[in-house]
């Protein structure tokens, strides 16, 4: 009887360690690795677990990926009484920025790429202005309306 219990205990111990050894293996349907001078990324399709790790500069989501979210208004100042719209989005040549209320002094618009690099700045002098996008590459840009240093509204603009 003692021999049978020892054999069962040894079998369980071997089974537990073999599961731990294979815990980092993933059965997937597809995957790949891409490497460049600035880093590399490995991915697989079909992982059943999801986790997000965030640092000061980057964030990494493992497992299932989120769907493609399109947000056109990123930030709104709740106390603002100025109605602002930007269209068309996505854009080919220019965006029309329209304010529906009375203009306030010291308002201006700025365009940034997603790295935060300023690309365009112009004072808002009428209720409707055109902002040129024809010289920009196809990408996502942030169009931000300011009153002085106060950010009133931010739009995420897709350039096609």
C-alpha cells in the first residue's frame, strides 16, 4: 500500500512539474516576428489570455487585441460654451473648422502629428476656416482648438 501511495505521489509530482515546464508554450493558428533598428515585436493569433502592461512611454497589450476604435473628439472642456466642429473626417485636402457661437478673443488652432510634433498653427478670425491637409502624409493627426493656453476641443483627424 505504501509503495502505491509513493508511486502516486511521484506521478503527481512529475505531472505538476511537466505542466510548469510547458506553461510558456502557446498553441496558435498564426503569428510572426518583425524586427527593426528601433525594436522588435512578436505576436501570435489565438491566445486566450489578455494583459496590458504600461510604462512611462509605452503600453503593451498581450493576448486578444482590442478592436479598431475611432474617436473623433478626444477631449472636451465641459465649461466651454463654444460649439466647434471639424469636417470632413477622413480628409483629403482640407478640414473645415466651424464655430457656431460668437468668437472669443485669442482663439487659435494647431495641428500635431501623433508624436506631438506641431505642424500647423493659425489664429481663428472667422466662424469658418479651412485648414490644409493636402501636404500631409496619410496618417492620424490631432487638431486642437485653443483659447490662449486653454485647450477647448481636440479632434482626431484621419488623412487619407
